[in-house]
């Protein structure tokens, strides 16, 4: 068996940065990693959105980027989730927060107790949601206050600065960085044999990792097609602020699409996502000159891996940055690659398994985003019509039907979004099950009532004791800088 | 409209487990539960070995472990010892537990594969406390703290399933379940919907219910005989269709293990209880006659037989629908997979758990049944693939049965799984299904499927560090195993020893 010895990563964006650091940190020193950090790919990093899931902490650590590094070297802030405003024609507003599994009371999922009592709002029972609305933050620790311990947090980030510590980590960890563009890709028998760069050199490798963004320059050269979906444009700008805002994005539905404000350390990032046909309205609403803008087509490549070339990030799939889905998929793509780094030049087994997993993952993430549109049209505009026209996957139909019928959560193998994400989403969208779990009736009504009265009060009281996100971050960064972390 | 009356048909393991769980769950709610069984119909008493999940079932019902063990002649089960499966003369243990800890997200066995290439000959088993305890015949309660090596294994029981049913019968009756003696002779279906309205017993009495749970065994009194649900035959993959069972006297120390020995036309089980040993030969009637099978089993018992042979016929497969109209089939009425991995009671437990989660009301929403059938279908299929693995991961071809498996076309999902393993020791994972990666690893390695490569991440650390870490794990596993008490002593220590003396064969019963 010939082991693989040379890996080449192509791309200059967030996906390439994260891939290079993670591979360098985890692969054996016998594998040479070369990173062609080119500037030639179309910039689409703004479509990664501005929120990273709670799993980012562990992911980053395994790529040699610990949280203190991220906080000191970038303008990343903490995130409890995303506040949706005016969503759909029903003008729903809720905080789609991160959370560990919701409590099971008397053997019954928490939400059944709510419906038994005719309580429709889940949010008062979710500490991160309340903390997000109040703009406060503190790290949840397992041994810390009980109420906080069930919370989870992610990050709010600017993709153009978030990537920097990954580059530093990759360089420190032996990655050979070539600053050049790919000029020509030489293929033979369904594989890439070499890359010719703008600086004249040619690179050969056993495995090529395509992080070149939506164009997927390597993968598409091998004939892999994209499944066409909706076209979207986006504009991103940063407005400098004195105080750090809430640990929560605010995403407002508009006729042309949506607009999202993300508080970072020194600025508020504004991302406007819209249908290309409604650009003038979107620009007017954006209200600031765009620092980054772009257009993409949502969807995925028919396969993410073919021959000796595997695509990571937008080169493999593009999801709308409505939720943390884009960052979640990027992290999971890199993690999947790490578990399937070929152990020989015959990588057909790895390729098949990677494609199987990546196909399932995409479907499962896509239906979470798609669920946001299983609602009455916000407006009869190109954006909303196109979003609602995409036929929902059968799995989504099952999830919604079961929830509406009896509050049961249908789950499939190893989904990227968890039951609690779905529970919060269903409630946020105002879905009501026709029945609750009858076992909830075993708890005396007065007891349930008392529990439901007390919990939101306890949460509200606790949130009052938490520091403002701004103050917490300032102190944390001062402390980290003193410790020279 | 909520369900007020539940009728359970059949009082075997499935029937009484269902009655116990439903009576506990519905305590205090206006639901009556009636169980119809006949003393004249024998129960099969599916598999006497269980999976660790049964402990959740029992503890949810607040059943005391020593009381249960004492009442059912139970012993501890740390896993299954498989003999002669890969090749004649081979043996390995499939434990309930891990093979070493994960290191930076990489499972330990990947490092072990690298150590093998470096010339180390330590068995992977030696990194598994579950296997070590089982081999030494020792046991201690697993630790809760995940940092301790004592937390890395789980356990189940080997017990007398008939006594377990009896134990649960008392539990159920104490919780208000009404047991009715009788045989079902007739059923009345609603003309418009085809729902079962009531069943008539041999003494003329009619029993009405909103929901019927069919635990009537292979024949599926309601699910099949009345509703004609249909059966999906899996004999093409799992051709064994007969079993003969005989208990015998115990010889040797009490081991915390079930044993399965591959034979020319099937396989033989050995299940040690406190007072006797259960034995059986599962075989395919195409390859051996019933008499020859019985004779073979009798000739391969460790002690004198304690009863005459009990013969069973079955067809592996599953009911096309587990839940059809207002009938839910649980146990053998739902399907049958040979007891090679002790899944029969587990599938009963899953059937009950899902029924409670998706409990219908009188409208019987089709979506409830659909979701139940989806979940149970997945459970059955994944168990099937795991069972099939035992038959195909083999080098044996010494009899027509084993040749049959050599020429078999595998289900796609299993073929991919085996391919990913043999290429690089990769386990294709799922979330819903009973057997986790360590189980697959145990069987594949135990039956000589050696990966050609391993996860390159196992090469990330220098060899010296790897060797050092492996030695430390080995040491902690050995120490923990040495510290554990003997299995029989443990049973006495927790007050779970039964009052029955070891059974001795009477002269007239001896073969």
C-alpha cells in the first residue's frame, strides 16, 4: 500500500484557512501540506454569515486556535443565537438560541408540559434567549450556576478577520504557504495530476483539497456539476461603534430578503441578503457602502469528492446564512475529511463514504433553513416566492407533520441540528401541536403550573445578575492581554 | 378522545413487559389494561440473555436489581463469547463496552492497529476492561465517573425469561393490570375501518378495547390472522429456521458470559444461570434434520440434561407493519431475528418504548403508526445487518451452510460497512440502532477481518509516546480487573443469590 504523502490545499478564503490549520494540527508530520493561498477565487466569504455554532470552540481548539487567541486577535464576540424579527407574513419574532437538550420532566419532553397548560411561549424558559434580549453574557460552566449550565454559546464573527489566527496556526505548524494563483489544472483519468501556479511552479500531490469557493475550480475541472438553486446577492459593511452590542444577531425579514446586524468587538456588521431582482430596494435599505458584496447560487455539487480531489466549504455546498448552517457545514466538512484522510492512493472507499455523509449532512442542514419558509409568504416578491417555491424535502415534511400532530421530534442519523434547535424553531415559527403527550397528565396540574410559573422568574432574576456583553468582553480581553495569551 | 382500554394478547415475555411498562406509565390515568393469556399455550421464553438497555427498562419501573436477579436466577452478562466463528478453534468476546479511550478524537483501536504494525502483539481485548473481567470471571459495578477506567464497560443479565415474565406479572397486577385466562377464538372488526373491536375468548366472553397489543407470538393472532399484515421474509440472509433448547446441570465456575459456538448447520448457545445452564442449537433445516440436531445438542452439553428437548420453528423476518390500524405487534408477533446477539428482549423493549412515545388516541392518526413503523423498521434492519455480519465475516467453508454464506450477496449497507473497515478500520456510524461501533469492531476483528490500513491521524504522535500511553492503559485495565470480585461472590454480596440449589438431573430425565 502506498501511503499518501503530499496534500495540496487551494484557496484564499475562510474555508482554506480553517482547513490548513486543522489538517496541520492533526495529520502526522510525514504528510506534507502545501497551501496555495491564492487571491484568484471569487470572494464569497460573506456568505458564511456571522454566526458560528457552539461546536466552534472544540473545532478551533483542534485546529490550534484556542478561544483566547480568537478573542484577542480578531473582533469575534460571543453569541447566544439569532433573533429573528418580523419573520414571514405572520411577523414572527423569537430568539433562535443555542441550548443543551431541554429538560425532561416526569419522562416527558418539556414542551408537552407547556401545552398542557396552554402556554405557547417557550422563550421565557430559555436562559440564552432572555440573556440575548438583555444583551448580557457570561461563560456557562458545568460546575457554575445551575441555570446557566444548560446554556451554550457560539461566536459572532467577521469572516475576513476570523480566518487570521488559522493562518498563523497553519504557518506555525509546518504548512508550506505559497502565495500564488492557480493558472492551470492538469488532469488525467479523472484525477488531478498537477497544478500550475502564477509564479511558474508546478505542484503535484496525492490529494487536492479544493477550497476555492463557489467556483470549485478544481472539482469543476474534473467535471463535477453544481445542482442549481436560488440565486442570492449579499452586501456586507461594518459600522464602528463604541460599545459592544448584544451577544445575538438581529435578523429582520424584508420584502427583498433579509438584513442582519451582528455586533462585533469594534463594529456592527450589517449583512443584507436579497434577490438579484430587488437590488435597488436592498441597497437603499442597507444604507451604508458595502465593503464586500457578491452573488452565489445556493445548492451543492453533485459530489464533494471525486478522484483525488475533495471540496470543502462553498466549493462543496452553499447554504443561505440565515442560521449557523454555513459555518456548521464548513466545520463538519473539515472534520469529515480528517476522519477520512486516505491511508493509500486508492481512495475510492474514502470518497464514497465522504460523499454519503456529506450528502446527508447537506440535506439535514438544508431542511432546517428550508423550515423557515414553510410559512405564509412574507411578501409576494421574487425573494420570498423563490424561497417558498423550492419543494420541501420529504424529511422536512415528516418533521413538521409529527410536530404539528403531537409535538414529536422526528430525528435522523447524526443530524447537524439537534432536537432542541428544532423545538425552538417550531415554537419560534408559532407551530402548535394538536395534542400533547398524555403522560404529562400524571403530574398534578398545580405542580406543573408552579414549575411553569417559577422557571421564567428564576431565569429573569438570574439574567439580571449577568454582566453586559460589552463589560464582560472588555474585562476578558484585558485579562487575556495581561496574561499575554 | 383518549384511549381508555388496552388489551394485551399473550402473556409471554413480550406481553408482561408491555403490561408492566404501560401500567407503570399510565398509573393515575383513566386507562384500564387487560392481559389475556392461556395457561395451555406455552410461551417461547425468547432468549435468556439480554442487553444492557434492559437495566434502564427495569430502573424506570423502580424494580430493585437484587430482587429481580434473585427471582429470575439471574447472572451478570458482560458480553458474548463467540467460538469457532471466524475459523474453527477461534474464540473472541464481544463485550458491552469500549476498547480503550479516544485520543484527540481518534478511537484507540486505530493506535492499536499502528502498534500491531510496529510489531506489538498485545490483543485489543487487553485494553477492554469488559473483556478482561469476562475472561477472568469477575465483576464489579461500573463507575459513573467517565474519567475512571471502571466506567468503560456495561453489563446485562442472563436470566430465566419465564421467571422474568412471572416477576413482571406480579408487578403489573399490583399496578392494576387485569389478567384474564382464556384463548382467543374469534375477533370482531369494525366493518368500515377494519379496526379490531373485540376478541372472543374460548369461554364465550367478549373483550373490548380501544388498542390491542398483539404479543401472541409467531402466529400474530390479530396482526396477521385478522389484519393480514404480511411478513417480510429475511431467510435469504438469515436462513436458520429451527431451534432446539435443553437446560442442563452446571459444570465449572459461574462465568459472566453467554457463549455462542458456530456449528456445521447453525450455532449453539450456552447461557449460565444461577441454578442451571440453558443450551440451544439454532439451525437451518435445509442442512440438518431435527433429530440429528437434537442428538448433536445432547452430545454437546457440559452436564446431564434437566428436561426434554424443546423444539421451535421460526422464519426470520419482520411484519410488514408493526402497527396496523389499532393493533401494535410486539415480540415475536412483530418479527423474529435469531437470538445470536440477544436482541429479542431488546426489540420488545424498543417496541414498548416507542409505543409509549407515540401513544395514540382513539382517532389513531395514521402519522403515529407511520412514525412507529419507521422507527421500528430501522431497529430491525440494523439488527439484521449486525447478525448477518457474524455469518459472512468468516473463513469457514466446511459445510453447506457456511458455503451458502460465502456466495451470498450482501445488503448494500453492510457491504459498504465491511469495505470501509477492511480498507482502513473505519466504522460507518449511525445514531439510531442498538449496536455501536465497539460492537462492530469486536465482531469484525474477532472474526479475522483485519484492516489493511489505519487512520493516518494515529501516526501523528511519536512512537515512544504511543507506546507509553498504551502501556498506561493496559496497566489501569489490569489493575481494575484484578480488584474486582469474583462473579459468583458479587452476586452473593449484593443479595442477589437465589434460594434454589443447583439443579440436578433425575435419572429418568437423563438422555
